[in-house]
C-alpha cells in the first residue's frame, strides 16, 4: 500500500508541477505540442498572473479629474478624486483604505484602456488631448462606473449639482537623464481624454442606475 | 551464478530505496508544526484582510461598489459556485458571505475541522474576490493558492490517526506533497517574475526602481521622494531584486542558505509593504515563507505564541484583582 501510495502521490505531484510550469510558460513549441485540456485546470483553480512589475513596470500614471456644475450653471475647479484616498492609504496601512485606492485608481486606467485609439477624435497637438463620442462613452461599462463616482464626488463637494464632467489624464515619469531637474510637483502630462458634460440625476452615484 | 546474485542484490537495493522513499513521503510526518504554522499564517492573513475590507463592505462587495459587475450565466453551474454575488436577488445579501468567510476562518484558525473550514473559505473567498476583482493582487493570489494546498495538508499539529489503516499512507502522502507543492509554487513565482524582468529594458539598465517610485498611487509620499534622490542606491536595489528572484528558486533548497535567503526576502517585501504601500501583498509574501521554516523553528514560534496566549489570562487576572483590592 505504501509503495502504491508513493507512486500515485508522486505522479500527481509531478503532473501538477508540469501543468503549472506549462501554464506559466510563454508561447513555445513545447506548449503548442501539449493539449490545453491537460493543464486547463490550473487556469480555473490555480490561476496566477504574476509579473511583479515585469517586464515593463507600470510607470505611466493615469488619473481622473472631475468638475461639477451647480444649479446656477457655475462650474467648480477640476478636482482629483484620488487625492484623499492616496493620503488615507498611506496614513493607515491596516484597514480598507489601501484597497479603496485600488478601486478608484482602476477607474481611469480601465477607462483609458477600454477606449481604443480609433474611438478618439478631435485630438489636439502638444499634450495629445482627444474627445470621446458621447454614444461610444455611454456604451462603455467603465464610463458608467466613472459617472457614478463623479455623482458621489459632486454630492460630497458641491452639494446639489446639475451636471458633471470627466477627464482622464496620463502622466509620464521624469526621464532618468533629466533626474537633476526633478521636483515632486512638476510632472509630465502626456495625454488626455475628454468627455462631454453629463446631467446628474438623483440616482447618479449608483453603478446599476 | 555471480551475475544473478549481483542482480538480486541490486534489485533488493532498489526496493529498499523505494521503501525508504515511501516512508519519507507516505509514513513520516516531519513537518507537522510547520503545516500548523502555515495554517495560522495563511488563515490569519485572510482574516485580517477580510475584516479590514469589511469596514467599508459596501465599497467592495455591495451593489453600488465602484467596480464593474461581471456577467452571470444562470445556466453555468460554476457561476453559482464562484460568481454568486452577481446573481440577481443574491447581490444585496453579500454581507452573509462576508460573515460566513469570517466565521469559517475563525473556526479554521481555532483548529475546528480545519480542512472543512479551509475548503469553505476557498469558496467564499473566490466569490468575494470575483466581486471585488479590482482589489486583487499578488497577495490575494498567493493566499488563494496556499489555501488550496492547505486543504490537502494535515494542519492539526497531531499525527494522522493510525486507525485509518490502509488510507493513512494516502492522507500522509497528500499532506507532504501539498507542502512540497506550496514550496515549489513559491519558487516558481520568483522564477517566472525574474524571467519576465529579463525582457524589460528598465530592469536591464538598472532604472526600474527609479521609474516605479514615480508611480503616484502606490509610492509612499515620504519615502518615495527620499529614495529618488539616490539613483545609485535605486540601481543597486533594481539589480538586487533580480539577483534575489533568480537565487530564490535555486538556493532555497539548501538548508545553509535558506535562513539568509528568507531574511533578504523579508527585507524586500517589507520595503514593498512600506515604501510602495502594497501592505497586504508584502505581508502575505512574508507569511508564505512559513512553508520553508525548519520544524524546530516552527515549534519555537508556536511555543512563543502559546506563551503569549498564557500570559494574556494572567494579565487579565491581575486586572480583575486590582479593583477588588481597592474595594477591600
């Protein structure tokens, strides 16, 4: 019994190691030769997407800006809704703040990646600022989440607001060659996405609304 | 015939070796305390993590969370198992799932049917992670993988009962192999991360950390700018990270190098936890090292925990006695 148990357990272990290694391997002739069904269970139960800032660390920061229009038609300043979240996340390590920052920082990132370059128009020069067609934006799932977020921000900052507007900004890091000119406040704004203002309803602030 | 006797002797040697392996894998339980320590580390981390997020539960799992909901297909049974919080009529009751996860983890930590509790936690955790998918990172990932391996391990700290008879070698074998797989998985994590970095020009020229620390969301506003003033230090940090990730899967199997390697790893992940603000991720990686701790060290660590536990009631006792003395 001991011997049978040894061989079966070792065979399973080796199979699992091989399946994990195959799943992690980049496309190669070995991977192509093995049927996917043999290691597809790894994807379902042991999925991992571990790159640990590799090969290219995410060095471009994508940020959201929101401004609100009050009932008299007065627009507020553009606000960075992540500011408070960043401060709280770094002040309190244990608690929900770090993960809340994950949630709000994903909104501009996904908004940027989900709107393909061909969906952008009227792109300016210099800082490349493009507009997004309202119909295309309305069909975008992340845009709905961003609108809900804007609804909350406007309710918190300006009370009752009539309309809100969103912008997505991309900031590139300081190049290593210019490190001597680097300051904390100066940042390279490289690209921008602009959306048309939208009305805020009472239901705004709810993702499912 | 001399050839035959030589063959017989050789055959007996091979059978003896197989028996020795069978004993090592399916009979001996050399890592009972390590496995218990790993259960505490993995379940403890998840309990603290879930409780931390539960403070703002609606923002992560509620129907109005700022996270895109995924598709739910009622005809797909796997969706009922892992995407329960997208099912109509269920999503509003997400707090039951959070409460169930906290209860399962607490009972698992206390050692009440640990395998059953861990299996339950695997399911509740997958559902909660699927709903709050933008909050997942390497920490939640490695925790989930280790939960699955823990479900196969004997984490009670006591040997598997001899009354199991013929089933015992299978239970012990599965437990030992699950621990081995947890160790291999951790090594593969570092190996794949290291290999992927070789492709990146910023890792090759030593400026990766210089750029990473300019990322606004996850760089500590105090530590980041301070480190950015020392590019040579950052280049050394970049190459040390690469060196560590390649050294880990090779040298971790050497008993002499292991403690030093784990010490460097703890330093690296504390740096990530504090300088980069990836707090839960950094701690999960450090806690996952429990699978590489030597048995005597694990015994010491648990003994120390017991001492702290024993100290707590005596402290409480002193507190109780004081008011009575005053009353007297």
